[in-house]
C-alpha cells in the first residue's frame, strides 16, 4: 500500500502569532511579501512548500481545462459581434490564433499534469511551465485590445472594455489559488484593460481607463488577503524557546475500538489545521 501523502498547513505558525493571520496589505512590507508568495509558487525551496504548490496547481488544473474549451467559442462569438467594425481576415486571424494557442496549451498541460508529483524539481518545472503557458494564453486572448480596437468607435471601445473586465474577473477567480498565475493575469489582462483606452486619449477612453484601474485593484484583493506559503515554525521572542507544536490527538477511550487508519488521519488533519 503506498504511503499516505502528508498534509501541511498553508501557514505553519504558532497559534499566538497573529502577524501571519492579518491581510497582507495591513502588514509592513506588503509588496515584498506578495512578491515572495509569487516567487515561492514558482520556485519552492523546501519539501513542505513543494507540497503546497503542487496542491495549488491541482486546484487550478480542472478550471484551466474548461478555459481551453470555452475561450475559442467566446472568441468566435465576439468576432461575430465585431463583424461590422473589423475586417473579416483580421477576425479570422485572431480567432484562429486563440484556438491554436488553447489547443497547444491543453496538449502540453496534459503531459505536465502526468509528471506532477511532490518532488521539488518536478513542482518547479510544472509551476514555471504552467505560468508561462498561462501568460501565453492571456496574451493571445487580450490581443483583442490591439487587433479589434477601432479608433473613434465608442461602442467598440465599451464592448472590448467590458469583455476584458469580465475575463479579468474570471481569470483572477480561477487562478487565485496559484499566486504566480494570478499575478500574470493581473499584469497582462489588467494592463490591457488600463493601457489600451489611455492610448486613445479621448474623454470616454480616459474614464474607461480609470474604471479599468479601479477594477484591476479590486481584483487584486484575493492576493492581498492571502496567507504565506508553508514555512517552518517561527522561533519565539528573544530568550524564549520556539513554540511547541500541538500535541497528538488522544487515543480511543477505554472500551472503544481504535479508529481506522483513515479516521485517524482525518482526525489528526482536522486537529492540526483547526
């Protein structure tokens, strides 16, 4: 029988240490800590962090498979809505690019998922490749802000801004479990949502850019309230020993049969993560 996979807390800190339980934005060095979260999700340094990052990647895997199927359909529907403003060859080229990128990413992701285990090197390889593929997919999708943008057409601008905002909300929600992928979403999708209207310079476009900025800041809230990755227990104050880990769960009462291995593992997991 294969050994059970160990379970770890996302923030292994003493119960009396409330610094890691506060939102990142309310702690000193919030930007540096956010960068640490992103870097740890790309390059875990310990076995404990590798387990956490592997679980993050598994949480986003199913949603990514759905995205690879839905995005080409969404691109086709958007192209139909733009057919009176944009030339047909441009629309076909953009839809074809999105479809090919989604197909290639889906095939590569299937091979990566088969290689994913709890080893540090394997997790690093999969995390970096998955983040790169996510950035490539977002670049192809958000290219609508360049190839479908019609100067001086207010309806075109508002429709593209709406689609970019909706895709930012969906991507940030789907990829929030993996900080590096979430950061790629904010930078690429949020950047297009803000910069593209600014380049036009009109009054409406400036208002759209301001709304895009506010919406992008709003969508970063999951990252600001996140917890740090798995870390070893922190030492206590100067001159005091580090906090002791919680005691193991008590054994069965007299006259009761011992719990099965699965129940014992679940009870231990609930006690240590409460």
